């Protein structure tokens, strides 16, 4: 399909572009034959099969999609392939965090900005509630310049999903990026990346202090605080939809299994 590429602003053939790299959806699948379903927190919305996660065919040309690969590849290696070797688990009372001593700040932050920007310009219905508003153009400028910008702009705070406050077990979860509004009036986009969650500040007001203290910085290790999956708002919001649609989805899956 020929259309306007949202990154280069040229009329070009557009491709099927993932907002969140496909690898994070593959990681959540239990095996190669498992099926993924896009489930809305709205019970009235019927789940849709999505084998490799939702993609958008109306935002990027091939040349521009390839420009994101350096950052996508780095995040995939750090947060999936190397997640057990790159991060050291530290427990302090009833809190735990995961520390990565060596992180490429530039690549990781540009990856996060890129995901937030792609979600904001996406035409897919799954991303309609994500908008960077006036900050959308600024995000594109940083991505085009391949520069992460100042530390206080598009700050990124990381968490790691676990089965309990001090449990070493991962509890991965993937859904489409969502807009967030914090108690101090700041705005952000929350991105689920398998076993990790990123809170990206998208407004001019910084994230709340308790979150901002965990933001990635160029001059220190990366910290990801342990976040029990059961306490995540987005996970709880899916409860009614899962209860409503779960039996029907299970029935569909069982019918498709080879005998």
C-alpha cells in the first residue's frame, strides 16, 4: 500500500510495522504452537487472534522501519536474551530490585521513545488511547537526530514483573502501550515488555519522585524495581474480560489442537 510514511513524511510503500517488537510477543508464548489473543479490558470487545502481536500497516516505509532496528535489537538482547546475566537481583527487606551495571543509555532510551512515538502515530485501534500530543513532533525530532535528548526529557523508569514482592520468579505480561496519568499531574506511556515494564514521561512535568528516582541515567547502572504483577493496574483491569471470554477462548484452542 502506498501512503504517507509518518517518519520521513514521504509517499512510499508502507509495510506491516510492529509498535512493540515481535520478539516480546514471542517471548510470552509458552511454545511455538501457542496462540496469542488481543484482549480488550472492555468486556464487549471480542478477543482477536494475533499470532505475532498487533502491527500497523499505515505508518512506516521499509527504509524508516530499518532505522529503528539498532535500538530494537539492543532492547531485545538486554531485556530478553541477557536478562538473567545482565541483571543482579538485590533484596532489601520487603523490596527487591534488579541492577544492570552496564547499559547503553542512548540505545535504550531511543528504543523507549521510538515505541511511544510509534504507538502515538499508530492507526491500529489497539493504540487509539495513546497520544503524545504536542510532544509527538519532539519525539520524532530526537529519533531523526538519533539523540536521546536531555535526561529530564522523556524520562524512562523501569520495573520488573514478579510473582511477589520478594519472589525471584518472573511473571511476564504483554499488552499494548497505554497512556498513564500520575498523582502529581504528570503524563506518561506505560510499555509492557515481557518481564519488564517501562514508564516513559511524555509531558513537560516529570514523573513522581518515587518513580523518577528509578529513571535510567547515562552515568549510573540501570535499576528495575520488582513489581508484583498482581498489583499492576493494567493486569487487574483485564480480570473481568478474561473471566468473560476465557472459557470461549479455551474452547477454540482445544478444538484447534491436533489429535
